[in-house]
């Protein structure tokens, strides 16, 4: 897929929680594979940041799910830009996409995310409605389940570390240990580096081959 720089208009900024929002951009002829990311820059500034694409491949817009970081620069600035402002996007980048073919045993996908690490999985799952998957999403509070209604009910497993609900209370590693690690699955992990490393270690200790584990680190 050809990489290019596009100047894309902001169509909408929709708050999902008080700190997380969807930045909706004009798509024009920007193409990508579900799971990939782009690099976004506000024209005239030199503060580019990577963002995974949240919307599915066929969507008429490019949606990004962004967490406003209190001490951050770009994630805060983007939230207050005006609809109609043009931003610079480059890409697509990355190899965090579905494998071309799965062998006979491995037809199931397990997606593990923390926070906005859910974004590439949202794109992958909505782009491939027939996929057999489980998605394990670690957050602090219940409201950070974001748009969990996009996923099949029994496939989405919310893990909250600081709030009790009907869901699993604890971290994604605790969830995996409690519910067991499927040997017939390919694993995709996305989020902060500590979680990605911990889950990778746990999977490898459980006999999952490194070639059946893919990772994307946000920070
Ligand atoms: C491949 C890739 C894809 C990414 N996709 C997304 C995405 O879909 N959504 C998204 O919100 N971010 C994503 N990020 C992170 C994003 O690029 C920025 O780092 C983030 O928006 C913070 O930028 P900032 O300028 O506001 O803060 P900065 O000043 O650059 O960083 C401040 C601090 O914020 C922390 N931080 C960075 N990202 C996060 C986060 N998501 N949650 C909690 N703490 C964080 C880090 O510790 C960092 O040191 C991605 C990063 C990579 C490498």
C-alpha cells in the first residue's frame, strides 16, 4: 500500500468519556489495512504522533480513538481544534494486521488491550464480521469500556482494576490466568509496554509460540 501525506479535514470531535474522544477525519482516498496506524501532525507544527485507526477499512471516514494525556501536548491540543481544521496525516504504517492465512488449528483470535489499545482491534473486528475472537480489555473504570457495544456480547471481556461491576475485577493478566490460555488461538496484544511484556511472558510460559503472538506498543 502506497504511503503518502494527506491534508485531511476534521469532521467531528466526539467525547466518549471526559478524557477520551473520537477524532473523525475526512478519508478521501486514504487506504489502510485494519490494525495499521497513521502519523498525525497539525500543519505548521512539528509535533507528529502515531494513532491507530479505529474505524473499519470500508468506513467513509477515518476515526481515531484518543486519550487526552494531562501532561501531554498533542492529545490535548487535538481535542480543542475546530471542526474544519486540516491536519496532516501520513501512512498507513505497521504490520499489526490479520495474518493472511491461519493454519488448521489456529482459527481463533485473542485480542488483549489496555485503554485506547482497543483501537486497532475495533477496526479489525468491524472490518471482518465473521472473525472468531475474544477481546480482553483492561481499564481502570467501567466507563472506559468505550464503545463496547460494537463487539459481540459474549466475545468482549472488560477487566476493571479500580471499580467493581458485573465484569471481571482485576487486570488482563489476572483474567487470562483465571480463564485459561487457549492453545488454539493467535494472540494480538496492544497497549502500554509493561502490559504487553507481561502478557507476552505469560503466553510464552503457557506454551504459545512467539510466532503466534503479535504486539503493538503505544508508550
Ligand atoms: C503505533 C502507535 C499507535 C498509537 N495509537 C494510539 C491511539 O490509538 N490512541 C491514543 O490515545 N494513543 C495512541 N498512541 C500514543 C500517541 O502516539 C501519543 O503518544 C499520545 O497521544 C500522547 O501524546 P501527547 O503529545 O499528548 O503526550 P506526550 O507529551 O507525547 O507524552 C506524555 C506521556 O503520556 C503517556 N502516554 C502516551 N500515550 C498514552 C496513552 N494512550 N494512554 C496513557 N498514557 C499515554 C506516555 O507515558 C508519555 O510519556 C500510539 C502510539 C504508537 C507508537
